[in-house]
C-alpha cells in the first residue's frame, strides 16, 4: 500500500509550483516559522530556490555576532544563509554525484550554477557540430534532461522568459561562472564568437579560469576574446588561469595573434597559471611568451608549454643583460612549476635553460621529459641543481623521462644529487636506456630524502636489482616507487623483500612487467608479512603467472580498506607480451 503524502509535503509542492510561475507567494513564504521555512527549502528545485533566495536580501544582525541573515524586502528577519547553502550542496551532489572538488566550495549556489552553465555549453557544443545545425549558438534549445534538473515544468512555457534557449541560461546564471571550458564548436567565428564575447564581458569581473580545448583559433577570435576580458578603462583582466589545450592558431595572420596574446599576458595582474599545451607553437611563439613574462607584473606560478616544438626558444637571450637582472620579470620570480615536456629541445637548449633557471628562484617542479637533451644536456643542468638545493625553496620534483640519457650521464647526476643538502624529493628518470651499471649510483640516491622515484624501463635487469639489494642498508623515506619494465626476474622480488621492511612509509609500488617467475609471489608475500608499513598497492601485472587455489588463499589476507593490495596479472594482459626494445 502506497503511503499517503503528508500535509507539509503537499503544501510544499504547491508553494513550489507557485514560485515557478510567479512571485505572489513569496511574501507569505517569508511569514512562515523558521522550521517550516527550512523544510520548504528542501522541496524546492533550483529555479524556485534561486527565485526565493534572490528576493530575500542579506543583512547583518548586530546582536548575532555578525552572522549573515536573510529577510524579505520589508526587512523581516528570516532563515540563515547556511540553510540555503546546505540545500544547494544537496542539489549539486544529487545532480553531479561523481564530481569531487579538490577544495570544497564555500558558496554552493555559485558552484551549482557554474556547473549548470558549463553543462549547457558542453551540450551546445555537441549540437553545433551537427550538419543540420543552422543559426546562432544563442538560439540553441537546451535539452529536457537539463531543464528537468533545474525544475522547469511545461506550464512555464507561457512566461515571458524563454527557459529553453541557451541565451537565457547564460544571461541568468552566467555571472556565477568562475571557470569556463570552451570547445572548438563554441569558437566558430560565424556562429558563436559574438555570443561568447557577450558571456565573457558579462563575467569579466568574476571569471577566474578559462580553458580552450581542441580549438582552432583565428586572429579575430583571439582579439575578440582578449578584449572582452579586459577592462575598458584600465586595459587589465582578472583571469587567474588560462589554458589552451590541444588547439591551434589559424595562421593567415599569425603576427596579430602574437601581438594580441602579448598584450593579454602583459595586462594580467592576477595571472597565476598559463598552459599552452600541444598548440603547434614554434620557437618564435615560445620566445614571445618568455619575453612577455620577463616584462609582465603578474605572479605567475605555473607555466606549461608541453607538446610544442620550441627548440631554440632561449638561444637569443643575453643572460647577463638587463632583462635577466634581479628584479626584472616578476612572473619568473614567482614561477613554481615549469613544464617543457615534449618540446623538441636538444642539449643546446638544456644549456640555455640552465642559464635561465638561475633567474627563477622559487621553481619547485621542473619537467623536461621527452626531449633529446642527452648526457651533455643533463651535465649542463647539474650546476643549477646544486644551486637550487641551497635556496630557501629548493627544487622538489624533477622529471627526466625519455631524454636519451646514458648510464654514465645519469650516474653523474645521481652522484651529485646524493651529496646535496636538500635534493629533490621526487625524481623520474624512466624510459632511458641506462643499463645495470646505474644501480650503484641509485643505491646511494636511495639513502637521501627521496620520497617518489620512477626508474621504470631503464634496463636494470637481474644484475642491477642484485646491486640495488646490496645498496639498500638503512631506513628509507620512500613513499612511491616504480621499478616496472626492467626484466629483473626473481631478483625483482628479492629486491622488494629487502626494500619493504626498510621503507615504513611506502604506500605504492609498481613492479609490473619484470618477467618474474611464479616463485616470486611467495617471496613478496613473505616480505609483506614481515614489513610493518602502510603499503596500499603493489602492481604485479604483466608477469606470466598461472595462479593456483593455494595462491588465492595466500593473497586474500593482504588488503587495505577492503581492497586487495596485490594487483595481479589478468588473462587479457597476458595475451600481449611486453616489448621493451628501444
């Protein structure tokens, strides 16, 4: 038998309908006792909740420690901001249950409508690319699915505002957006740029992050976007994070794009993060970015130029000239992360980079992976690494993956890092053919304060792991280590059995694809029983094992928070042999 609805729920649903259709009921809602008012809020969909909260104005009650209260326009005191905020949080979690913010929002109303506007834009981007699309992006009809989420009902279609149009949602809720992600379909000059510029102008004072993804950007489009974001009086913008990812600039007039971007970067007092990744940029463009940062007054902390061909971008700078003098280039002074992965850099670029890095005193993370800098390149950077270790803010993370380094060059690097007072706590030298001779230097480096180490696919082999066993003699700081794809055989397991008891903080190990025989599993399990650490994950995939029932029972005891610690090979993975040939 279906339970009959309560009188309160019926009344709340009736009030909801009245709120969606007009404002007449709002004065009566504000006369409700606080407990009934709070119950009513939980029944309201976003559109009704938005209307009610908009009509209720904040004021501060001097007798209540200054906490924000809300009242109707006549001044009657009513419910706390927290009541609204709690309901907005519930609405957000219900609609986007899989979304988790790194920092929990303070204002859930703002977060809800920001995500809603982004959802509308993403849906519009899918419709614009259809061959049947004709007209302007602002006239696109929002789907019933999205309209139902916010509480739209069919009887509202006679109202003056057109809830079904994208333009309505951008005009009404666009000012809540602090972050926007724009795809190529939304950057088409003929159909979208005018509407997009209106949205950016509307949000120029509040928009903090702007991302372009898979876009082809014309000079006029770039000009329109940059000018929409800049204040007309002061010609400065408030963007904190700008990302142009997997995109390209239409080069019928590339110089105008350069001029506009230089102007934009120079006028960004609040710019903290600049990412121009996989944008087909050349060395001239890279040089332009670097020049603008030398002269800009922003406090840039992240510069990511990965995936571009900018080899030679620093070759024309005079490191002893006035541009590199202390006090010049505030953006470089504040830089903490520099990503130059896959930039077609060579050993000469590494030498130029080493000279430039001296003038970036707060750099903590450097990624120059996937560049053919070779041994000469890494040697030219060693003096910088030594100097960086003596700074107040030393280099913390260093990535040198797939740089065509040899064992000789990396041994020299590791031997130097091992003597530093504060070496990097995270190092990756993976995917370089270093050979087993690197093991002795690695053993020394293990004894430093390193916490994260990636030495996957460096050609250690069985002999290298044997040397590492002898080198590990005291307690280590390791938290995460990757030793995969080194063809270590059973010596890999023996190394792990030596490592785990000496690394009490070890959380994750990747030992996959090491050609370990099945007997290795017994060695590893025995070591796990002895070790008194916090290991949560040990990846053993890619090893050709035929597990028996006895092995399954042996493995069942090793779990963390109900999940297995040992990640074992799957039958599908075994069908494709690992090939680590260069």
